[in-house]
C-alpha cells in the first residue's frame, strides 16, 4: 500500500519522460495514474477527491486528502482533467482520454509480460519437459539462421568450444557450462535479438533432473557428437540440416529424460538442479 506523499508526487510525473523509464517504480507510477484516470472516466458525473480516495483505498492505495489533491492538481496541469469549479470534482479532457487509452495498453502489456515470465519459470518435472519442447522450437530456428549468417571466425569459435569440451571429457570433467554456452553462441550468431534473449532466459531458469553419473556421462558424450553434427551443418551453410539436427538433439534429450523419469515411478526422489539441456 502507498502512503508516502513524496512517492505519490513521483507518481505524478508519469506524464513526462519518467513514464518511459524501465525502472520498476515507474510501473507502479503508471498503474496508479491509470487507476485514477480510469476512476474518473467511469464515474457518473465529476469525481470528487473524497470518493476517489475511497475507490483507491479499495484497490490498496492509502492516500491522504492532501496527497490526492496534489495528484489531481498535477493532472489538471497536464490537461488530463478539468473541473467546473472549486469542489466540483474532475472530468477527463480529450487529452486525458487519450492518456487513459495509452496507459491501458501499457498496463495490459506489462501484465502479459509478467504472466509470460512466470509461466517460463520451471518448478516441476512436467515443466522441465515443456521447457525442452520450447527450446527445441526456438533453437531449431537459431541454428537455421546461424547457418545463413555465420562467418569463418564464428565457426572457429564454436569449433574451439567443442574442442574444449572434448578435452574436459577426456580429463574426466563434465563440460556442462561449455555445452550451455555452445547453444547460446549459436543463438547469438543467428542475429535474432528476440530468440537470443528468450533462450538466455530459458537457459538461466529452467532445470533438469540430476541423473545417475553413468547416464549423465553417456548423455554428454552423445551430445558432443550431436553438437559436432550441428556445427558441421552450420559451417556448410546448410540451414535445413542445421535446423533438423538441432531439433533432433533436443528431441533425443527429451526422450531420455522421459525414460529416466519412468524408472523413478511416481517421482518422489526427483531432484531439480539449475542447468540446461545438453
């Protein structure tokens, strides 16, 4: 709940450049301004400060009459609202109606973004598999695009990463981080900022099951061979083959996890650890 007058006065600045700020407090500011303008728009006749105070209280905002008065005066100054006289309440101007529509679209967009981010946070075994399926769709396209855009330097960088992974395997180490970066590099080289950003989020947040060491070692060895095949297609500029091999890589991992889950029965002993599918 909001009670500080200084915080509320900052909220009044949303009509200026602060409204475009990506900071978290700006989202709160926009939400309050939207609620105030919407309350005025939905009111039967002019809306007074006392009734507005009650409406905002029901929505979790504890604001004094002094603070609400300052807020309404600021909206008047911005030509979003007007009053017919002292203590006559507020109505929206045409500019205020435009601002309300703009905020409605912004608030709705931010709500959908939060819902998407929440849906992408993996917490259960079925969601692990869902994350793999999403990655399969995304990375099939990043591999396809990378095959059409990479140059010799990028190919050599990917080849060097695979060489390091092979060396780690030979030394008895698990190149988990190396494999994760291999996928991210291909997404980066795809040239798609959107796909790269989504994949970064998925790689950082999703979890996979910790499998017995012998199964995990086998998976890594197979994954490296698959990575070699993906890189060969990218280096050859064969976009279709690169896409197919990347999708097959994820599909094989998905099936392996499904088989492993089945061996654990109801899944009481499943443990999730931060990582990414190989």
